[in-house]
C-alpha cells in the first residue's frame, strides 16, 4: 500500500466515520488533541486536515469549533472516492507482483464465479 500524507490520513479517518454512519452532519468534530494523540502528529498536520475538510465542504467553523456539514450526495461522493482509491491500490499491488490488468481480470472473474 502506498504512503499517504498525514493530513490526508486524518481527513480519510473522518470521511470513513461519515460513511459508516458514526458521524452525522451537525455533529461537533473531534478535538485537535484527539487527532494529535490518535495519529501521533504535530498540530500543523491537524490544521492542514481541517483546511482540507473545509475546502471539501465536509466541515464548517462555528464559534471556534468545527462541525460536520454534509448531505447524502457528499456521502455517495466519499464512497465512490474510497472505492476508486481502493481499486487503484489493488491494481497497483497486483502489478507489483507481476499481474497485468488482463491477468487481474481473469483472476477476479474466476474468483467471482467460484464464490457466486
């Protein structure tokens, strides 16, 4: 699996919590201290993650706090984003072990047929 910038790991953690339904629009976002401790990062990485999530309209600032701000369209967008990323990582890893796209396709077709 390929390395990802720490601020993106934080953003993806929040996005996954949204996808799983653990965080709802309007909820107060975790504190900076929570992210610093969970990801063992410098506060600047958390600030960058906040900036990224604001830019993507996942969170808003209100009264010196961050709140989640998304709708069902955003959730679908996040799911598609993760699905594409996971697929791209899978294809990259398969290529690393010598399987080109045609071999991967045959492999997956065989697996799907075998497991219904």
